[in-house]
């Protein structure tokens, strides 16, 4: 049974984005990094959302973000100013995210172009409806038909407007985490992708969950694959050379009558010994590798436990950061409300001080003094409220006394 495969890889810099563009758009004549590409078949690749140059389109998609950045730089110290290019490259966030959707050879075997496009269109519906990206956020989407197995590359720019808890404002940022929040969320999205395709009649299995297996990047995977291909090829060549050497020598030797004993020439004897030594060496290498792998697995097991604890901690930290951001936003809103309320109450307090109700006036004076001590009202506010009332003198004395006490505290 074939599997529904969906994985993503963040693109960190604009230079890396440009390299991805050259690869996905097949602008080169040869690809040393991926010898499996059949350039003669690249004409069969299918562009779902077109893109000429990745970086040019990125700048087009982020016009508003750039404007916001340069407006912010106007008020920035000269030594802290950065170009938009440097800012996105230096950011801890990604500049784009590349998602790859595929399955195995059996899934695509004998698939018509219409069926292939149904699969691709449903995959793009997953990008829009389940991941939440808009068509305007998709930089490029292409089906590669010039490699061993067809696959869809979808490159998105996760540009969002987000609350910045440091400045207390809403501003643009590029945030992959806004769409794929954690490894647990990614697992849920992979469930949704599998469900979506099976509902449309595609016969696909869901891969095993929570294996703890860490995906290699595409480049790392290809390097490892090429290394083992080379090792296998060297071993095969070595064995073949010895095989043909022995066979040729035997064929050229004089035929003798068959007996219970076989007499071989000294040359052949030494060739066979060399052949056995080679196998002995290969077996020894396998035993050494096995011991190393077992040690590595033991280390990896401990590492995975720590990694799991770390990921759980990250989830908790991200949750607390979100909660803190919400609390900061609530606090800002509350302070704005209090300040607005105090502004309205100034006239109300003044009316009481102008009245003849002695008890209310005394109570109001206590409230005003408390507001002053808690920095809710300043001296100008108190003078404005008490002006031309019979408490004006008392208010001025209170302000002067408080000011002296503050000065004395600083002096001490």
C-alpha cells in the first residue's frame, strides 16, 4: 500500500530562496546535487502557480511589509538601521516554507494526467483550507515529472499581521508557526491530508505516527543516499573484477580428467585467497559498523527522550508566551480605559469640590490624594480640579509637601 507523504522545510535566507527557485524552475542544464533529474523530461513538469524568479516575487508579495519596515527605520538610530533584505535574512524566522507532497511509484503508476491533476488540486485545497494559506501567499507550486517519482513542490511565504508584545502594536511578520504551530500540530495536519485524499478516492495509507524519526533535509538525504550508492557500487565492482579474473584464469587453464581431487595452479590459488581475504575484510567492516550502530542507537534513544522533554517544554513556553501577550494586551486596554475614565472623573470631582457638601468634599480630597500617590493624577491634574475652590490651598500644600518628601528621599 502507498503512503500519503507531506513534509515541509523552512527556507532561512533570500539566497537559499533563490537557489530553491533555480532548482524548482529547472533553470540549469545539469544538477550535480541531484543526478536523478532527467532534464529531457523537464518539459513535462506542470506549473500550478507560476513564478519566474523567486526573490523578485518575494519582494512583490511583501511590499506592505517593506513599507512598514522602512517607516520604522526612519525613527531608528543610524547604527541600528537595517535594509529589508538584511532584516529578513537576520531574522530567526524563515523567509518562506517549502512543502513537498508525494507518494511512491506504485501510487503514480499508470495514473492519467487527469487523475494526477485531481491529486494535485486536492493537495492545493489542503494548503488553502487546512493549512490556511491564501493563493496570494503561494510563491510557486509545481509538479516535477522529471525525477523517479512525481512530487509537488509548494513554496509559500507565511506573511501575517501579528501582535507584538514588546511594542504593544500589530505589525507584519513572517511566521511559519502561525500555520504549523508544533510537531503535534504537524501530525494532526498529516492526518487531515491523508483523510482528505482518501475521501476523494485515492488509495493511500497514513504513515506510522510518533516514531521519533527525524527527517533529513533533502540535501542531507541525497548525500547519504549517494554515499551508500557509491559504497555498494565499489563493492560490486570489486567482487565483479575478482570474479572475472578467476573465471578467465580457469577458462585459460588446461582441462584435466575429472577425479575426486581438483588440482589448481598456484596463480589461481592466490587469487582465491585474495578473494577470501576481501570477503573477510568486508565482514569485519560489517561487524564494526554494527557495533557502532548499536552504540549510536543507544545514544539516540537517550537523545530522543531529552528531545521529547525539550519539545514539550517549548510547547509550554509558546503557550505561556501567547498567554503573556494576551495579558499584556488586556493590561494595555485596561490602562487606556482607566485613563479615559479618570479624564471623565476630573470634571465630576471638580463639581463636588465646588459644592457645599463637606463630607463629599473630604472624601473626594482623599481620593485625589490617593490618585496622586499612585501616579494616576499628576500635580497639574490636581491643580486643575481644585482651581477656584475652597480646597485649592489644601491641594497646593499637599503637592508641595509630597514633592519635598520625594526630593528628600532622593537626597538620602
